[in-house]
C-alpha cells in the first residue's frame, strides 16, 4: 500500500509526545485530499504499544522498527532509518511533532532526501494538490506560508496547534515490522540526568508562571543564617515559587518562568517561557509578577486565555490578558489557590 | 584546536517587525549578533582557552553581516569570514547548510563547529543539524553543558536537553555542537577587542571560494508573509475589598467563562 503521508511518532523511552497524535490527525486530513493512506513510523525498542496507539489515533498502517540499537534516541541513527522508511513508502509528506528531538531529525532527513523542511507549523492546507504550511517567524511577530518544490515536504507541527483526534479503541490497521539495518554511529549515550518532575511545558493545557516579582515579598524574613543579599533574594523567590507551584498543582498545570527569574537563579532554565526559552500555547496561562516584555510574550502570546497578576496596572502583560488583577501576588495567589481548589472539588 | 563558530546577523529581539507587499521591515531597530549565537561564540572561546588553538567565525549574509562577525571578533575570535554571493539570495536552510558545510570543508582540519540553537528571525532551528549531516559529522544538539573535551583522545562528552530529560552523550571529533542558553554566560567584548575588531579586514568568500560550482535552488517558496491577526483582548480587571474577595471573583469568572 502506498502511503502518501508519513508521521513520525516521537517518544522518550516509550512515552509518546501527545503532539504525535495531533500529527496523525493532520495526516488523516491531508491524506483525504491527497489520496493515499497514512503511515505512522515508530522507532525504538519494545515500542509495539505505541504502534497500537498510532492505529487508534487514525493511522492506516504502522512501519515499526523495533530494534535494540534504537533504544536510545541518537539523531544520526534515527535520521538514517527514518529517511529510508520515508523513501521506501514513497511519501509526499513527512510530518513530525515539534519537540527537542525532531527539529534536528527533520533537518537531517531533509538533507538525506535533498528536500525542504518547514519547522513548527501551526496551520496546513492543501490547495490544487499542493501543501501550504503556515508558521510563525520573528518569534510570532509575522507568519509565513511555505510550499515545497521537492518531495517529500518535511514538516514539524507545533504541539497544541492542531486538535488531537479521539482514539478509537480496537481500530484495526496493519503493523508492519520492518527490518532495517541500523548503521553504527560514533555517538554513544552515557546516561540520563535526572528528569524534571511535573507537567512538561510544551504539552501543558494550563501553565502558571512566575517572574521577577515572585522574589519581591518584603514581609518574608529569610532565616538568620542567610546573610548574603543575593541569597536572601533567591530564598524569597523560592518561597514565591512555592506559591506558584501550589497554584499549578491545583490546576494540574506546568510551572513556567520569565527569563529574569531564570537568570536570577530562582528556577531552572528548563522552565523558561519566551523567545529564548519555550514557546507554549496553553488554554490558560497565569502570569504572576511578570511584566510582559516582548521576548516573554513571544513565547506565550498564543495562549487561549491569559490571566495576569501584577502590582503595576501599567504592566504590558495586561494588554494581552483576558483577566487581570492589579495587586500583590503574595496576597492574591494563596486565596486564589484555595478558591480554585474549592471550585474544582479538590 | 581548530574551532569554527557559525553566526547569523538578525534584527534585535525588541524590534517591531512589519510586512508590506511581501517586504519585511524592522524599522530602525539595530541588527545584532543572533542572541543564541553569543552562547555559541562564548563556548567556542572557552574551548580554545582551555585547549589552545583558534576560533574562526563564519557568517553567510549580506555585507552588513560583517558587523555580527566584528562582534564575534571583539569577543575574542581570531578570524572571521563572510560568505556572500548572489547565488545565496533566496536560500533556505538546505542551501545555507550546503554553503556553511562547504566553507568548513574549505577551512580544513576543523575539530569542532559551534552553532546557536536557532536564528531569531527565521526561527528555523535546523541549520546545525543539516550542516552536520552534510559534513557527515555527529551533531550534539541543544547542549546545556560540556562535561569533557579531550582533543588528545579526540572526544567530547556533553549533556543535552531532551524534553523534560537530559541525555549524556559522548562522541568523536570532529563534531557539530549546538548550544542552549544555559551553557554559559557570554562575555562582553573588551575595549581592546572592540578596537581590534573595528580595524579587522574580513575576507568575503564567494561560491567559487568554497568550491561550490552549482548552488541548488531553494526547495522552499514563501508565497505569502503576513502579520498575524491582532489579538483583540479587553482586559477584565477583577477588583474587590480584600484579596479573598478578588480571588473568589476571579475563580468564579474562570468557571463561568469555562476557562477551567
Ligand atoms: C535576546 C533576548 C532574549 C530574551 N528572551 C526572553 C525569554 O525567552 N523569556 C523571557 O521571559 N524574557 C526574555 N528576555 C528578557 C525580557 O526582555 C525581560 O527582561 C524579562 O522577560 C523580564 O522578566 P520579568 O517580567 O519577570 O521581570 P520584570 O520585567 O522585572 O517584571 C517584574 C514584574 O513583577 C511585578 N511585581 C513585582 N513584585 C510584585 C508582587 N509582589 N506582586 C505582583 N507583581 C509584582 C512588577 O510590577 C513587574 O511588572 C530576553 C531578552 C533578550 C534581550
Ligand atoms: N546565514 C548563516 N550564517 C552563519 N550561521 C548561520 C546562518 N544561519 C544559521 N546559522 C547558524 O545556525 C544556527 C541555527 O539557525 P537556523 O536553523 O537558521 O535557525 C544559528 O544559531 C547559527 O549558528
């Protein structure tokens, strides 16, 4: 069977990114117009479960390479296998969800196949048999439509930009176990650092973020043994982020931060939202003590609903906010956490 | 060590960017060294300072991109090269990667090539991977920490970002490394550095200079560039006598509007 659209199912040690299923949803739509089926590509070791999920989310078939050499993600290995599968399938389009793994993967496959790659796509249409992909440039200040003169057109799709198809349990489809010779590469995996706990920012439906303002609670007295001013500030900020975390906990939200908070050492870089951090697009984004600098807005301006809590009524974040509270976050966040807890019956 | 760092010139991130008749404009906002590339330059310099050798900064761009290269020189790079040729005018990442890979090959005997995570104008974030692929070198991407660099053994070990996890990798040189902000704190150019850079003559390489007889056409076309629909929001300010009252009102509104 020829599959005109291939979808790469991205996962970390068997845990899939939800955006992979969104990509299958897009593929199904494109497939209807282009004709030809949707093939999901699953690479890894002991990942048959993912193949099943891909079928349930709408793939017509799965190309499964289950091999010990694919246990760890290594770009060169994965790119080579992916290029081969996409070529053999005769795909016109290759879709990948946008993650920390897939931009490079998409780029490498595009080199292997001498074709165009369009990253972080937020909209796709088919016109006269040709694919048109829309994506943000200049950190979302502009948008561009891109088409590709060669095949396949390689696209990575921004998470949460497309609806996730409802899985249909028991849906049937072919899982083809493909034997691909995996070439040895020079890169070896030494291990994994501790993975950050909690909800991943880019997948989150709700995000609660803190900025420089979270360190700004003069009422808090640091313990006597902390005498250095910078450490006192960090201590105060950590107390502030505890409030942010409690609120996030009630909402099942991920915790975000401004660059100012990250640079001051209040919270790790992995939590940074913005132009030089993560680009997110949740249903609800609550900004606590964040002014709304253009580089921060670049990372969260497409959030569906923005709530801002800031002492300064002139803070630019309010221009984007649907709901705003002018006030001290240390006064507002604790009762807000309780109130939401009550409303959500937790 | 012989180190390369690839840098791009981009409009300042604070610029207001507009488009009219397909022409993008950033008004009189300054053009700067792509912010991500500052971290790449810094890491190249740190590697050189630890192990000796030299750093060459390469940029593909217009004549004006020499300013970005001068910034890299002022920070401490020994040499800079501008790739400029009409053949690269409508380049996509496929073409840019071809040119950069050809320039790195031309330089010869390179141990490491550093890149930023992403250019803040095109927001592509794939060029480093494509250059690595063209060179046949391993790519260590989104590197947050260099754990060990051993030019004698010809190895490098790093920690890379991988979603919510971190992966520790080791590979053989030569390699391509793309860096994220966490890796270091870029230095400010010294006064001496700025003076030296301002006097530097930056060589310009054409496609012939990097031995590219044929530059392929870009695979991508951009039929339309447009401003995103303006987000029309009227902020509803929640007020009350006490914090509790405000918090409860806000919670109620979020429930009423089905936000939660
Ligand atoms: C190249 C470049 C890239 C950048 N990338 C990013 C990026 O990716 N992400 C990012 O966020 N920034 C980025 N920045 C930085 C950005 O310009 C701002 O400096 C940063 O976003 C400011 O963070 P902030 O809002 O937390 O701090 P501030 O601007 O200092 O704002 C703090 C806010 O908290 C409020 N506040 C203080 N105390 C309280 C209190 N008790 N209760 C309520 N409110 C309070 C204040 O009124 C103020 O509005 C970048 C900058 C550059 C130049
Ligand atoms: N025109 C260019 N000249 C030199 N380096 C570049 C150029 N374009 C991109 N790069 C490098 O590739 C990285 C990723 O860019 P991009 O894939 O365009 O987002 C940048 O951070 C630079 O290090």
